[in-house]
């Protein structure tokens, strides 16, 4: 598709775009906003992950965009306040209850392990526990 055709199709989808914007996306000068990214994937008949230049989503945000959800739509769909969901993505910590978690897993087609990996980045690093002291020969003799 030509940049003109892409812009026309974007506008037909209700997402304003002009040829100069499409050129800016192509050159890498500007990145599409979430709404533009989702519409652009529809117009080009491709996955959002292809447009984002990733093979596999790693973060909550990437998983959400891979399934073409806005934050508002996903938050409503899982029964969570939008601001709270946005904070979860920003902090990479999942605060959802059991019902919300089950809905998130289903809608984003995630396994519990994938959700854990997507939210583990912000967990504070815990120092390793010291290994138990190995008994010395003297300790063994005293027993």
C-alpha cells in the first residue's frame, strides 16, 4: 500500500492520519500511538508485534498491544479501574484479584508463568539467603 492509501484507510477506521504522518512512521521519525498502532495493524493486515519490531511480547503492555486492547477496554473487560490497570503496566506489578487475573489470562491468552515473567522485572531483588554452615569435623565429633 502507498502512504496515501494507508492514510486513507486509517481515516476510514476513524483514526486521523495524513501522508506526512505515515512517512514519519516509515522513516522511524515518529512512532504510532497505541490507537494508531492498533488501527495500522488492521489496515496493513499484520500483527501489532510486527509493527513494534518484537517477536514475543515480554511486558504487560506488549501482551496487551499484541491482542489489540486499549488500556481502557482491557481494564473494563477484567473488571478493574483503568488507572489501577495503567499503574500495573507502568510498575510491572500485577495487583489483580483471582477473578481479574483469570480474566486477564484468558483475554491476553497468557499462562500464569507468562504473567509472572511479564511482572517480575520490578520485583525488588532479594539477596540470596546464606547457605547453612557446613558442619566441620569438630562439630561432627561433638554430636
